[in-house]
């Protein structure tokens, strides 16, 4: 499905990846993602995300990132959404900070 992604799908997938950094996607995080992309997009992308293993997830994020010409404004929006997501449960963990740095490098490359 990732070949047919639009930016909203990418945002949802990246937010799911980020939310799973501490191995648990909390209810607050899930609600935040749904608020960003809508229930329908969330359900479709979550199904794909759950089917993928970690290597496939990284590969999909990298492939979409390389195929898109992300401008600074879009990168900032996604990275701010990631920060807001991590803060949604009140605990910005060490794992989450590492994922945020990695995604920032990926999107800025």
C-alpha cells in the first residue's frame, strides 16, 4: 500500500512508528493520531502497520521519504506532530527522543 500513499498516510504511519517507540501505543497517542488524520485513514494505515515488521516499517518510511521532496514547512509540521504525540501521554521517554532524532535526520536528508 505504501506505494500509493499520500502525505496523510505517511504522517499516520510515521506517527504510529513513533508512538510504538516504547513498544506501547497508548490510548492518548492513538487519539492524537486519529485527530491528525481521521478515523478512516487511521484504521487503514494501522492495519498495514500492524502487519509489517520493524524492518519493513523502516523501509517504507525511507522509501516514501526518498521519493518525496519534503519542503521545510512539511518537515516541521511532521516533526512538531511527533513531538506533540510524544507529549500526549505525559511521558517523553528516552526511546521516543531517539526515534524523533532519527526521523528528523531521515526527513531532512
